[in-house]
């Protein structure tokens, strides 16, 4: 059952509804849209997640709902984008790999301690070299590293290269809030600041809810341009698999694609770079809507929010004065 908490100002543009899912024990398989992104989940991917699922069950951890971190959470938030799905898959594969290596080394070490103890091996061998053993312990790690580096480079490329995006949003980190610009939709801008704890119906969402949500359409390739105006910040949205530095004087970029199953849901992130005493008070709130609802929101936003290239009041006054002088 979904609970919506609305933080409204005078218009619906400032709707910052909060999505909470009561069924916190629901597994990731039961979340909507988990089979989207890079295609249907293969059997290998399902098996790769088995250690993490067993670990969470043994530790009594609860599954995180979409876009909302849980107290005591022991894993990633459920993936929303194709990049985050691949991050979780790669993480789980590495978990299998390091578990196998660790168990093998432990068993080998225990065997050596037992087999070559002073009691069982009173006269140690003076062998210093063994060709086949040296070949094996050189070649096997090479193949292990290759099995890691190939999917790692593919994932880095997929997350970093922005191709054929349909919408651009610019996020600007400031002390201590975020400003957003929509250059493809009228070039309007707005600030998003922290909602105080006393103003929230659910205090557990403190430090996660911004007073103005970033509204984005589902089923759309979205480019994020990230920068800062003062010090280093970091734009992080865990469910999207996004964590990118905001550097003054420099534009970094990344992308996201959210399937249409997530329309109407809200996702939360935070600044993830220590940027001063207000670092903890820079929430990021993203609301996913249908393309039709996004078009309607843009029309209202263009009227409510200021344009980046709009003339300032001083410029307007100068133009009026010039016109008056010309008339005289």
C-alpha cells in the first residue's frame, strides 16, 4: 500500500509527494519494473544475487523500497535504471568471486598448517621451486583479473558515455542547496532546499525531501549536466546508479533512463561530497511522471519559474527609459 505525503505551496508545481511502501519485506523481484533496462534478467543474474539475498535474510535486514533508504539497510536500493541493474549484477558476481577465493585460500592455509606441522612433518622439504605451481599461481590470477576487468570496463563505458538523449537537466550545487535548469524546456530554473523536520508528516524522511522536486518523464533518455558554483559537491541518486562530482567551473555529465512502470514514484538522493557545515542538508528529490504529465508540468513551470536568459529588471528599466528618451 502506498502512502503519499504532499508538501504543497500555492501551486501544484511544488508538489513534493513522498512515496512510502508499507510492504517493506517485499523482495526485489516483486518490485515493478525490475525486469526492464538491459533486457529480461538472465538465470545467471538471478543466481548471482543469491549470496546477497541469503545474507540479508540471515541478518534480518529489510528490503529497501524504491527510492527510499531504510534504517539498517544492508544492500543497494532496488535498481531503477539499466546502469544500476548492471552495477548490482557486477557487485553480486564479484561477491561470488571473492567468496570462492577467500574460502579456497582459507582451506589451503588450514591444510598447510595441519599437514606440515612439526608433528606430521618433522623433516621439512628443502624444495625451493616447482615449475607447474608457479605457472598456475601466475596464470590463474591473470584470468581472474580478466574476468573482472572486461565487464568492469563495459559498465564504466555504459555509465559514462551519453548517447542520443532526449532531455537535458542541469544540476548546480551551491552552499547548501541545489539549483536546477531545464535548457530544453524554456530554460527556466528553480532552487530546491531542505524541508525542515517539523514540516514533514513522516520525520524519517528528514534530510531526504526537498521543497521542490525535479520532475522528469519516464521512458526517456535524460542527460544530467552537473556543476557547482562555489565548492565541490556531488550529485548522487542511488536508485539511478548516479554519483557524479559537481566541480566549480566544470561540467560533468551522465545519463539515466527510467522505465514507465515508475511513473508517479519519487526517488531521493543527497550531496555525497563533504562541502561544509551544511553538507547534510542538500537533499535531491526526483519525481518521475508520464510524458503527458511532464509536458503539462513544463507549461506551468515556464510561467512560475524564472528564465535563465530573461532580461533583468534593471535591463527592462533601461529599455523603458531609452524608449521614453526617444519619444521626447
